[in-house]
C-alpha cells in the first residue's frame, strides 16, 4: 500500500503545474480568474461527491462538524486563494517560476510548522 501512496503522490506532484495552466486557459476563455477558480472548485466538489457516494462514506454527525477547530474551516479559503493566485501568476511568471515560488513557500512554512509543532505536527 505504501508503494501505491508513493506513486499517487508523485502523480499529484506531476499535476501541480498542469492544474494552474489548465485554470489559466479557463480564466482567459471566461475572462475571469475568479470564475475559473469557482468552476475548478465546483468540478472538484462534484468529483469528491461522487467518490464519497461510491465509497458509501457515512455523513459525519453534526456534533463532529460543530466540534472541528476553527482553523479547520480555513482549508477551503486557503485552497481558493492558492488556485486563484496560481491562475493569476502562471500567465505572468510561467509555470516553472510559479512552481519554484510555491515550493519555496511550502518549504519555509513546513520548517516553521515542524519547528513549532503547529496543528498537531510533532515538533
């Protein structure tokens, strides 16, 4: 199973520069990075809905949802920010520059999170 996770993780990494490029073309055709981002999340939400239905995942109890830490609700807006910024940046900076900047930001924040043990990550 670990081998499959490794392969799928590499695939996800391969798709990282593809997604903003696809979204940038969509934004150009729609004349709006915000509409392109919206449709990206809409199709992603529909895809995940189908996956959840296919896997017959039980809906979480309301108490579980209400008991989530406040910062759990920031993941969606963070994703919207990430996708929208990449849509805006790729046509101006190019895919390689955007990916390099994203990786630099990821490494810097990972270092801080690991050092301080934020969000349950061991320090």
